[in-house]
C-alpha cells in the first residue's frame, strides 16, 4: 500500500481481475501457484541448465574468475594465462553410471542414493584429472526420435542436447546457448536404449534391424555434425585466447577440433553401427572423432555373481547396470584415451597407436613387445650400415683406415 498523495493506491504484482468486489489472480500469472518465472526459464540464465546438465554448478563457480578478470598488463605472463584454464569433460550417455538403482539387499538405502552420483564412471573420469565435468545422462532415452518405449518419446538425445532441460519440462522449450562452457573432450556412450527398443518392438516398427540400425547411424552422424557446426565450432583453447585478447596465440599441440570419442556400448549392442558412425564421419573429413572398442572392459556374463554388473529389476524391462567396480573399470579404461586432452602434463600420458581406434583392443603387454621389436630392428640396421661395436663395416660399405683418403663413387 502506498499513499500516492492521499489516493491510497494498492500495488499488485501480476495480472488480476476484479469480479464481484473481489480480486482474482489470472492463472499462469505472477504469484499464481503454477506460475513459471520467465527470468528463471530464460535461456541466458545459468541456473536453467542445472536441471539438465550435471556438474554445471562447479563450472559456473570456476568461471567467475574469468568473467571478472582484469585487463592483462604487459608484465603478466600471457602464455601462462592461456594455460591457466581448467579443462572440461562432457559425457553424453543413455545409461549413466551415476544412475544406480538400489541393490535388492541394500539396507543403507539413503547412503546408497547419496553416493550414486559420485560413483558413476562419468564423475570418476573427470575427478581423475581434477577437471570439471558435465554429464547429460538421460537414462533410457534413445538417440533416434520416435523411439518406441524410449524415455522422453518422441524426443531423442539430440533434441535434449540442444535444449536447456529434459523433455516435457518447462526448460525444454528454451534452447541451450552453449556459452557457459566448451569441453576439451567429449565422450558418447549411446545405443543401449535404441537396441532395446529395436528388439522389443520390432513388430511395431515393421522394419528390419538393419534398417533401424541405419536410422540410428544417420541420427548419430547428424548430431555429431550439428555439434561441430552449432554447439562447439572452435576448440576451447582458441576461444580462451580470443577472450583474453590474444587470438591465435595457442600451443602447437592444441587439437584442431574438440576430440569426440564414440564408445561401443558396454554390452556390445549396436557395435557395428557405432563403428560405422565413426567411419562415415572420418570419411567426411572429421579426423577428431574416434571409436572406442570397449570389448573386454567388463565381465558381461549375465549372472547374479557378476562383480561388474547387476540386474536392475526396478525398471521395465529389467536392465543390466554397472556396479561400483564396473564404474571404476570403465573410468580406468577411458583414462588412457582422454589423458592427453585433460591432463595438466600431457607428456606423461601414454602414447596410443592409431590402430587402437580402428577396432583393435589395446594390449599393454603386446605394445611393449612391439616396441622392443622396433628397437631391435633399429639397432640391427644401425649395425648393418654403420658398423658393429668393433667398427667393422657391413654390406660392402668400406671402412676407411686412417690416411687412406676418401672413397669415390
């Protein structure tokens, strides 16, 4: 109530109607029970993505330093400022490791629920490097649209990726602006939900598994290309240098594009389809996308005694999920692949030969033996052409004695 020169005006927020001597709120307006604050739903509001992208809160805390940075002076070490950037991992999956249903015999349900988020492989992988990590884990959502039985039908993971919240939430109506963070590396683990839908509802689809797999591949390829073009067209190091006012001042080791790893689904579903996705993208010129063969990472035996998996019977149909040990194993195997993109000291990361990403499982023992063979070949070639330890020449190459002069021809 304000006096307003004696007129006594009552100020109300929102839209109200006077009816029968009473003031009635208009449904959907401010202060109505189901009112949705447009500021809260604004695509520019950083709070909005927290409904959708796990781990965003920590990134927003760390970004305040950059947002409030002072102008760079000549005395400051510019290369150091360019390096002083916390790296970011982004994971997109339809079977999040952090989504752990309670074991049938668990008694400490509350503690189990609290620890679930920090025991998923997505979380563990980021923590291994002390990097920020964002997870879009839409459990049960398919890559393809109109996926029968999939969570969020008819939307697919690609739709959700470009939105500020899950399907059928008010946040889904607002596009995500991709200005809060840019990842240094992306990991996709998708295909389980699509395979489940394709096999359980094959009669309804009235299509062959080959046709459905081709549709999955096409959707997957389109999403990766859209990410390259619309979401993250530049590597974060390039963007960081531009924001600091030094465009182009980047390390020679900076990747030309954000590395994207496409995992073979952990239980092997749509294995060849995911490999075909990478092959097509690379054939189209994207050399920063890699296929990860996850076979052998886990014990995939469907047994109650399996230490890596357990059957979640709380969902329909029942789904095999990762145990704590399974999550740890996946994080450890992924570590070697993303190390050079997330580690502070890249030179300490193991070098992985190119064939690792061509369907061959990396075997450390075999790799060490291959290196030994290469060293032996080099040593023998040196001895063959330049002489052995006694200095004797080989293969017809004369060894000159002192004072003999040069050799013609």
